[in-house]
């Protein structure tokens, strides 16, 4: 075939193979599984709840696309070995198109699955960004990772065809990649970033994007180098004789190893210092807005989340006496890094937070974190904020330099605080019931951003509040009783039993009250 016609024939073959790849059963099955997973997640409120944080959601698009990557690898491998598996290998020698051009056509056929992956990643991200509760912004490098992985897998299938013609090789390669990803997800040293996707620890709270330390750009460069090396390897094995191919292959292989190793660089000193400053002095990095009598301060990316915080603060203040509603309240978002370093929760920097609040003229600010969701951890965070805000309302103003309260709530104040928090919204009521079911004993404990600082409520108070939430009487009736008996209900000397009588709830048995308070500070009151 003439040199002028060979490229056109190559592109014609590439178009045919691309169409066959897109309708290959392996790729169609992967697409069906991806669609089913997406539909199931949407039916359950989204993969990570209805409150997406876009700098986290960008990387969450990557793991589902591994399904398409598996389909692309199997389909391209089977396409590249088709003639040999069907016994038509000897005919390849009489075809006008050179073997390396046929290989190039198969490599080009890996592009459409990658383009499909890019469309799906963009669609999912747009879907999350369109949510009224979305915060943050996605990383282009993270969004590009999934499609590049699909392209890498397609090229790997073609390269594998030049090592073995066995139809089982493709599924075995997929299994090997799955094991590598799983090892990275389980924290096997050195496995996370050598895998196609770097699965992060999903138990940590979201961070502002400026504080994140994920080598997304470096990882994308690593994937691109590996993809390029696979392309050149397949062309060399197919007989391409360009002098620059072998040196370029060696250079790309060395680049892939070097860039892959660069992913494991430690946290830079300047970023570590910036993180510590944001943790200890969040007021320096936030913007505030005041709605009625409540000031909400948040990191700029999370400022839209204040609408959800306001739902709780309004729900709490709506049930208290008018004089308590006219006070000034402040809610401040905070982060706490390495709360469970080495498996042990460490104390939160409460004194540093109190000094930061005093410096910014927001003494007694109520802490709220960056996690806000409908799963167990998210609802615990929501309830923790609601209880701490209600405790601030019930406890009244404190010294400007006083740290947030921690310890145990007892008696009438515990009942009043927990009921105000739980009835604020439907989510807080569900969160209390869920936490109570998951707690050891009948009491509950609420951590401060996963730290060792815990605000707990004794068991008798929890039972009284659950009775009030489950009774058919309207919450307005309980609210009216609470406002009428406010001085007694906020008095630390008032017992749980009297609080139950004042609010119209069943009175806990004396034995249950004594057992629930045994060995605690509440037993001394």
C-alpha cells in the first residue's frame, strides 16, 4: 500500500474498531453496571448524601469509572487478538496494512471509551454542583483522572495482546488492577498511588481545598506516562521501526517511575504551618454573615452551608422565651486535624479557639464542623452542633475567654438542652434516635469534631426527651410548657424527674435515674 493511502486506511480501521469497542458486550455490561450504581445512589440521596462537597466529589467520580476501565481493557484485548484467536493469524502477513498500523488503529479505538468516561464524570459533577447544598469547587486534575484511567486500561488491553493471545488474559489483568486498588484502599504501604486511583480515607471530615494534600496533578502525570509507555510498547512489539521509539519508550518508563515516586512526598512545611494556623485561628480565614440575632462564620467555600445551620438555630430559638431570643449568638466553623492520630483521640484546642473568638469579638461561639450529611457520622455531627447551640442558649453568656463546654449534662438542663436540639429539625430528631440505638447504655456522647472532648447526656434525660419526641402532643405544647417553666428548667439544681413533670413527660423511675447517674457527676447533684 502506498505511503499516501496507508494513513487513511489506518484511520478507517480505527473508526471501525472504535465502533466495535463501544458496542462490545464487555463495555456495554460495564456501562450498564455504572448506570445501575448511579441510579441506586441517586435513589438513596446520592453517593455521599444530599450535601456534596465538590472538592471531595471530584475524586469520588473515579472509582465507579473503574467499571468502564475494566470493560475497555477486556474489549480492546479481545479486539487486538481477534484474528489470532480465530485462527486467521497467518493471513495478517498478506494484508496491505502494516501490523504496527493495525496496532495503532486498535490504540486509537481506546479513545471513545475514555471520551465516554469524561462525559459521565462531567455529568456527575454537574449533577452535584447543581444541588442547592453544594459547596466548594472540583479539581480539574481529579476529574481528568477517571477518563485517563479508562484510556490507560484500553491501551493496556492492546499492549497485553502483544504478550499473550489468551482470552483469559484480559479478565486476569482486570483482577490484578482490582487487587492493586483494594490494597491502596486498605492502606497497604506504597500501594495507594501506584494504583490507577488513589482511594482516600473517607472517615475524615472535608477540608477547604487550600488545605488538601492529594497529589492529583502528579498522579495524573504518572498515569499519562504509563499510558504513553504502553502505547510505545505495543507499537514496538508490532514492528514499528522508527529509531526514536525505543529511546522514547525507555524515557517514558523512567518518567513513570520517577513521577510515581514523587507522589509520596511528605506534607510540605508551608502547608503544615498553614493547616495549623487555620485549625488554631479559624477566624483569620473566614467570612461572617449575620441573620437576625445569629452570626455565622465559615470558610468561604462553606459559606452556603450556613442556610442549614440557620435551620437548626431557628428551630432552637423558636421554643425559648423571647428574652433568650434577643441575645447575640455566634456560630463558627472549625476544623480539627488528626483527631484520631495513632488510634487515640487527642484533645481539641479549646483554649486556642476561645482566644481566637475573643480576638474577633465573637465570644462563646458555637463550634460546627465541615461534615454535614445524612449518614450516621454526618447526623452525629449535625446533632452535636444542635446540642452545643442549645447548651449555649440554655447556659447563657459566659466569660469571653471561656472555652466551650465539655463534660456531662445532667438533670433538667440536660433535658431542656437535648429536647431543644432534637426538636429543631426532623434531621436532628432522627439523629438522636439513631445515636441512641447505636450507643452503649442509654446515655449518649457527642464529640467535638472527633476529638477527645465529649459532651454527654445522662440516660434518664435521654429517655425523657425520646418520650417527648414520640408522644402525639404537638411540639408547641411542650414549647409552651418549657417557656412557662424556663427558670426552673435551666437551673442546675432541678432534677430530671421534676423536668419531666414540668414538660408533661413520664417521670423516670427513681431506680432508673439512680442507675443512669451512678458513678457520674450527675449523682452528686
